[in-house]
C-alpha cells in the first residue's frame, strides 16, 4: 500500500538541533519504508477522527508503547516482541505513515498525542512504558507530561526534546548513538531539564539506534522496563 510522500522537513527546525552525520543515507531508507509497507497479518485497526490507523499488538505482560519517528513506521519495532518476552508491545503507524491514513490537515504533535491517548484507552492500558524515536520522542514526552496519562517510564531515543522533560514525573531513559561532543552536549542539555534522567550511549550506532544495534538496545530497554514496573509493584 502506498501512502503520500512525506514532506522533507528541515531537520534543524524540527529537532532544534541536527545530527549532521546521520541524516543520510538512513533517512532515505526511512522514507522508502514509510511509503511502501507490506501489510502485517497481525495488524489491528483504530478509527479516530474518521481516519484509519493501523497498529500491532504482540505478547503478554506489562505494556510497552513504541512510537516511530518522522518518515518511520511501526516496522521499526518489528523485533520488539521477540526481544522482550514477558511484555506486551504496542506499535502504531502514526497518521500519514506506513499503513495509516493521513489526517487530512497536516498533523501536529498534539494530534499524535491524541492518537496515542485514544489507542491506549481503546486497549484498556492502565500503565505503560512509552518509547519514542526522534520525532516520536517529542510525542511521547508530551504524552508523559500530562497528568491524566499513566506512564510508568519514558525512553527517548535520539529525541529532540528539552523543556518537555521538566513535566515528566516518571523515570526517563535518554538513549543516544555513538558518544561524541555533539551528543554529549545534547545529553547535558536534556539532563539539565530533568536531573533524574539516565543517559545511555550505544556504540556503533547512528540516529537509528534500535536498528543499528537491536540486541544491545532491547537488552537495555528490557532492564529499564523491569525497573519501572518493579517499582510500581513495591
């Protein structure tokens, strides 16, 4: 199924900073994947604002919500369920990406937050760890900052967030690619907004951390999720 080609945003304007080393060729791969996606036999459907949204749910246990970035799709998380036994994984295609229909007007961050809120409500999710990559991290951070949303933990992967971190009361894990001066500065700026946030640099990765080193990423994520849900049980 083809969806319309996403607009090419200025990365520095969208993110507030730019990952100069990482924009290509990976970015080209994201856009190819987002425009042409093979239907998942497990895909489920949500209708919101007269718009069809596709998502995958797999596994059983405490819930982890995965949110892709700009020009990504839910297929970025295709290894999540097998890598995280004992958890239920939820991964939607955002409006206009993958197999989900466009909203009509250009979707805003708040539109995406509303989508996630509706999805969690429809699935009767009471608590979850929310994971967001790049722009998906902005969406997740905004969602987690709302008092009415029960988020047990937040994982932000190469995410362009700053002020949003101040409003997050749950544990935060900041995941970045290869450590360098630019990413170190980003991590320091983000931690200045939330002193309790943990920072992890994953070697031999660029912007697509979870795709470059999936085994390492999901091992770190699994431990973080266990600590988040474990603290709730105490």
